C-alpha cells in the first residue's frame, strides 16, 4: 500500500514509464484527480494535498501542482498499462 501523505517533490516525474515516485504518490495522484474533478482552487489543493504554501512560494507551488496533476492524468490514461503488465510492487518483509 502506498503511503497516504508522502513528501512531494517540486516536480513530478516525466518518464515514459511508471517510476517508484509514481508508486509512492498514487494516493496523492488520486487526491489531485478528485480535486480537479471538483474544480477545486489550485492554491487550496497545493496547501492540502501537496503541503506547499502558495502564499509564501506561489511559483513553486503552482509548478508542483501543475506537474503532479499532469502526471496523475498521464497515469490514468497511459501509466496504468505498466501496472497491468507487471503488477503492483509488493512490500518485502
């Protein structure tokens, strides 16, 4: 199970395949997609989902929001195929 609130990088990956970062941020991506479907204000989403303050760092928060939302949309349109081929990673204990 991916973490519920992982630390978010300034930019989401832009790779042609799923990355470990994508796997760790699956919940973040789902939250972003839900917020997008609700037409939530990007500043509120940056604050609540990405844990970034758009008042203190507006450019950084906006870039992070846009890159992570774009990646979330990529995962739902193309990235999921990688999971279907190889399966969700398992935590080894």
